[in-house]
C-alpha cells in the first residue's frame, strides 16, 4: 500500500449546471484522493466532467449557471467548499495552483512577463520588496528551463512562443511552492516536440519539488508517460481507477478497453481501428442504468435498469461495471447460456 | 491498385509578403511553402505531417487553388491546374474536394443538411432536383447517418456527425481526389476512430485518392500508404509509411517520432528532445532550416540547403548526413573505375 499522506480528498462531489433546458449534473458524485508528490491523471472525452472537477476544486465554477451542490473537498484540515472567497483566494496559488490549456489567454497581453511574475510573487509574499520579488521571479523562470530569464522579464506574452508561454505559466504557478498543481490539458495546444519538453519539465519538477500533480487530459499517450495512477471519467462519473500500468495492461471497464483500442498506435499498423459505436450521451439524459450501456457490447438487462457502483477488483483497482459484481457476472453468464 | 500518379506537384512555392509602413511596402516574405514536389498515385493515401506553421495546410489549399501558388506546377489528371482560368478551375474542383478540420465552422448554420449537401451538385450543374434529393439521402446513409437527418440543421448534430456530413458533401460530386486537412483532430478519440474507419471504407468503395494532412503521427500512420514530413515549408523526408516509421532517416523525423507519447506505460523508448522552438518562417535559418535544432549539425548544414534525394527506393530525405554518403559512393565508384 502507498504510505504517502493524502493531500487532497474529494468526497461525493456534485457540480450541477442550472440551464434553461434543465439541470445538468456535470460532475455526479465523484470520490478520489491525491497523495503527496503523486501524479494522478484524469482522462476522458469532452463533456465527461474532468475540467469541471478541477474547476470545482479551485472554486472557479462559473456561477451562475454552475454550482457545487454537494460533497466535500478536503485539503489538510479544511473543507474548501465551506471557505468564503477571501479565504479561497489565499488557498489558490499558495497551496493549490492551476495551469490551463491555452497559455495565451491566461497571460495578460498588456503587461510584461516580469510585471506579471512579480505580481504573483508579491500577492503571496506580502512585504517583499520589488527587488526581492524580481529575484524570485527570475529564479522561477530559470527553474522551468527558460533561457535568458533576465531579458525575458521585459518581454510581453506575444513575443514568446506557445511552449515558452506554458513554461511561464508553470513558473508562475510554482512561485509559492504549492502542495498541489492542477494542470488542465497543459500540452493540448502545443506541438509534439514542445509537448515532450513540457511533460519532461513537469515530471522533473514533480520529483524535485515533491508537488502533487492532478493532470487532466484526453490523451492516453500523455497519461501513460506521465501519471502514476489514473481515473477514467465518463458522463460525469468515475468509471475506473487504477495504477497506470493496470489501466493499460488490464483495463476492466468496457469503455476504458474501447478507448485504449481506439487510439491508433504509432508503433504498428492495424488494418482497422476498434471503434466504440454511438457517441457520448448528453449529461443528465440517462436517468436509469449504466451510462455506457447503450454503447456497450457486454450490456445485459441489469445494465439498463440499475446504476452500477464502483466495485473493488483489487486493493488499488476499481471499476463501475456489473461484470465485476459477483451477482452481475452470474446474471450475465446465465443470459449468455440461455442465448447459446 | 494502379500506380499511375493522379497528382504531380513540382516546385510548389507560396511566399506571403510582409508589408510595413503606411505605403504598405513589401519588406520581406514568409516562405510558407518553399519548393515542394511530390506525387500521389491513384487510389492511395498520401499523409502529410508536420508541426504548426510547417506549411502543410497551405500546400493543401494551393492544390485546389484556394490560394494561388507563387510558383510551381500542379498537374492533376494530365492537366496543369496552375494555368487554368478561374472558370476552368471551378469545373475541375468537381474532381478535387476538400474536408476541413472544424466541422463547426465549415457547415453553414442557417442551411439544412439537405441544402448543404445539394449545393455542390447545383454549383456544378449536376442532376435535376429529384435526383439530387435522392442522392442526398443515399449519401447520408453511406456516411452512417439517416435520410431523415436531411431536414435538420448543423447545430443538431455532434462533432463526429458533422464531420460525417462534411465528408458526405465532399463525396457528392464523385471526386477522384479528396484533400482532408486535419479531418479528425477536433474529434474525441472514440469518434476519431469511427471517422477514420469510415474514410477507409469509402476509399475502397469509391476508389478515392486521399491527401491526408494532419499533425497526429499515429493517425497518419494508420491511414497513409506514403508519408511526407514537412518542416518550415519544405518536405524533409518522404517514404512508404511502414518504412518511415520503422527507419526514419531525417533527424527531425527521428525526433518527431520519439516525441509522440505512446499509450503503453511499459514501452520504454529513447526520447530525442529537441532544443528550442521552430524558427520564424519570415527569417528562416540559412542552409538547412533544421540546423538550429539538429543534434547532428555539421558545418555544411549552416551554408548549403540539402535537396530531397532518394536514399533507398521510394525513401527520400533532405539531409547532408545522407547526401555525403551519396557523394562518397560516387567517389568510391570513380575510384574503382
């Protein structure tokens, strides 16, 4: 078992969007924890709720229409959901930092890098002189591997390339030595050669600073290369959780299996790709049964009426599928017997 | 499969002028595509890969003359497209169709699917109203949708379904060549594989030739027979896809392939990390444009631009590492004589 302390615990989190066309449960009762110094991946396709999960942790869900309607987010001895905006602001950046997909929209185009970096430092280190803050900013820029850091302080965001901007964002996020870094699709907008640089940087910083990383991505390759443990989300729910090796060697949920087989592998050519039929259901459209049932080749009667829970298949592996419930296996086998 | 080239491109160039000052004087050029030559055989799929700004999309657009080439020849089915008049070119586009990346932006939101699919037929004066309608329904079924979808509007479809509509539209005029510019990069993995399979099925059914432009190396390998790798407006390597992925020759291709994350945590590979970023195409490095990031840089690379030379049969590479080899071979040959 892993001995490391849990830094962040999400319990029964529910985030709902209240729109004109009804209530949409974007995140539907999810539980997970993040350990000290660990890289945990959340993977899923668009609309599965992975980004809303991260925004809920940071208290950044756009309100209205969104609202966290239930659950707890425990960080240390605090429940982040009970904090007011002022207390929350102290947590953000200091204890939990976040980087986003598009580094251009996250930086202010009107201020120089130096200006924005020192601002970030001085918000969190009250009473530091400008000089001292600048020194820290330059140190951080060097830490993330930016050449000519001193000169870069005078540059504006548009003068930097996408990869450099993402490095600046990481530097800024790490200024206050946060315990948790949430990275929401940090390399999706970057080219592969630059992506490789940024992922390597994130792994290095994780080992060096012992920052726990919650990496949100749709790219299974990125997960395989970066994460220790993986959570797979589908339609607002966690459907599988396991150490990264197990997810790829022994995927259990039919969705995870299908997803892994759908990715064209660069190393060898398949004649035909596996494809999961149909498309992701609209959030909230499925009231009864497993949310994946309509696309699942193993679905049986029970899948259409009951919502499966997360079944533990080993100490570290959980799957939301009736095939891994003892009762479910029997029913499924019986049905197969009758059919044959 | 026949091996007649359907499309032959020679010395294709596109220089975008950089204008400065109130008078808008041209102070330089961005060499978006710089002397690109290749061919595509009938019935095959040519993949073009490269990172952003390498000129892969500009190349695709020039083939259809959606952008006018600065220089070069595009020979399609025996005709030189660059010398055709606008009207003749318009007629030729019946045989060359395009599928775009963004299925949200490439369908008119105010038109029904029926109107969108019918339009290419009207433009090219094909069929009468009744036949057109029949054809719309037929092609909707072919791409995996249903005839009743014809009355709906684009916003009622998901991304994957919209891309299917985009493909159906491209097929309406019975084209010979389809240029697909990042057709699956906006789609989720599970939908991406559906669309790739559909494109492969259609290729067999209608004997289509594809030019498949994408940045995802896994996707390109899956669908392509041959692959060209572009860097800063030039093709740096071109080979059969099996050969290119098994034995990449150009240092850029090697780095690019090693940078792709593989969905298998047990797979340990040697990663060649490239330093720095892609240089500014308005002011590309002298000699070989890759020399600023190349781990095997030699003196000659900063001075002389390497040409794309056939190294093995069907495997061409533009790199001095190999041209030297050729030179040596020649010397050896001369010596033995």
